[in-house]
C-alpha cells in the first residue's frame, strides 16, 4: 500500500493543504494551520475526480484553506496594533542593525515604504490587510506604469515586513504569501557591447588632458575585466596584484557610500592581461597618489573619488567623437562578458569573474560561446553523401 502524499510546501503564514484518503478510502482535502501555539486541522471536502462534478477542485480547496486561515487568525489578539508605516520602519532597523544589509538596500526599501506602500495602505493596521488588498496594490501600481520587476521587488519587501511582524506578534498571517507575483514582460534579448575595433576607436578619442590620462586605463579595465562602475571607482593600488596578474575586487562605491561588491562573496579576482598591466603601470608612475590605499582611478589633482555623473558624461563625449554607436558605461561590462564567452571561457568561470550572484544572469552570454563542435556535428548529419564534410581547424574552434 502506497503511503499518502506528503503535504505541499507553502509559504509561512498560509497553512498547508494535503490530499489523502479518508476513513472511507475517498481522496479528501485536509487543511492544517498554526494559530499561535495551537494547531488547527480541518477536513475541507472530498477531492473532485476527473469527469465528475462533485467534490472540490484544487483551486476551490485553496480558497477554502484561505478562508479558514482568515477566520482563525481573527480569533487571536495581536500583541500590538501596528500599521504598515510603523512596521516597515521597524523592519528597516532590523535589516540595518541585525541583518547588516547594505546602505543602498536600506535606501531602496525606505523609498518603497515612503512613496508607495505607506500611502496606499494608509493607517490601516496589519491585521486588517488581507490578500485581496495586497492584490489591489499590485494592480494599482501596474496601472501607474511601474515595471513588473519593480512591483515584484515591492511585494518582496512587504512580504518581509509581514514575516517580521509575525515574529514580533504584530500580525498572525502574511497576506502577501497568498498573492502571485507579477511576471516580467518579455525583455530585449539584445546585449549592447563594443567590437574590438570600436573599443580601439573609443580609446583613441580619450581627451589628451589630465582626466584623460586616468580615463584611458579605466575604460580598458572596464572592457577587459568587467568591473562595475562603482567597483572601478573604489579600486585601490593594493587591489592590483602585479605578481599574480589579477585585479582583486574588494570594494564598491555608489550613492556616496562605500560597500562590498554586489556578488555572492565579499571579493573576487579577475585576470589582468599584459596590456592592462602595462597601462596601469604607466598610470602608477604618472600618478601623485601611489600609497596602497590610494585610489587607482582617483581625481588626478585631488586624489578623491571621481564624480560618477561627470565620468559618464566624458565617456559619452568620447563615444561621440569616435563615431561609435551610443552605449551606456555599463555596456563596457557587457563587452567583457560577450568577448570572454566568445573566447571560450566557461560560463561558471565567467560568473565568478563578473561577480554574478545567480548563474542565470551569466547565461545571457551563452549565445556568444563558441559552438564549432556542434556545427561540425550538424555538417556530418545533414551534408549530402557526395559532398565532403568540412572539418574545422583547431584555430577556428578556439
């Protein structure tokens, strides 16, 4: 006799739903939820079989479970009545002081709370916010023109607020867990990047002034090492490992704040080709700021952090002068990703070099990886019998 199916895993705060035989052998839906320290288990109804009109469908059982959750949670008093604004502020303090989230993350969440969540839900206490109201919020923000990813990020933060509130006794349920997240719209699959000739044209048009002396190697490092703009600005001479031939990415500077790189690890090492090593050596000899903790791409006269907006403006001016198609500064990083993939660098290695948290992010460069061996297999499979199969040389494969 087979064992009954295990309960389906669900988000915390929504209870669990399972289908198993009752004492008469009929497949039946059961609900199980926790109300404080008390467990509530309830039979919802017989499961509908294909071709029958009696019994509950999965969707009907889900709705019955949600009604049960709502009914039971209303019976338990909350420790303190708190609205979204107050709960959100307390959660931000928890993220900053306990979870040690980055200042930029705290800043983004604060904006979500102040501009979107708090105004929509007003002074309504947490226990008066249900899944329907969260769904209304989702629809309202999409009608305002916010991107699906933006609304999804806001719901992620709101989910965290309720989860924290449940731990503190300010709420007994997490209504966000019962709301489907908006799906991202189809994104443009094209990646903007520069070809080798365009990179050289850009470098030739870097202005011949003191700022240009710093910018030329900066662009080259961006193209050949794939550092983000904030990582380039924060790079110190101690991070340039001449002996090992690598650049160690340890810090980031964005929105006026120093932090760690946006990656799974607090640091990473990227290979430094000989051309880059030569350019950085010349910059080091020329620079007035050579201590280990001095910035590599500092303001040449002040030794301070370069202004990001001014840096981007000069980059666009150099692009225009070179006749190269307009791209963003961040697309220099895409140039590194596409060229490294085309050179045959394994995507897992490229993920480490670029500091991607998720391997899926690195997969955008998969189409640029060499596929000569696959092409050869197709040639053998579909070439007419009287035509010789074109075998590709090792140089072409590499």
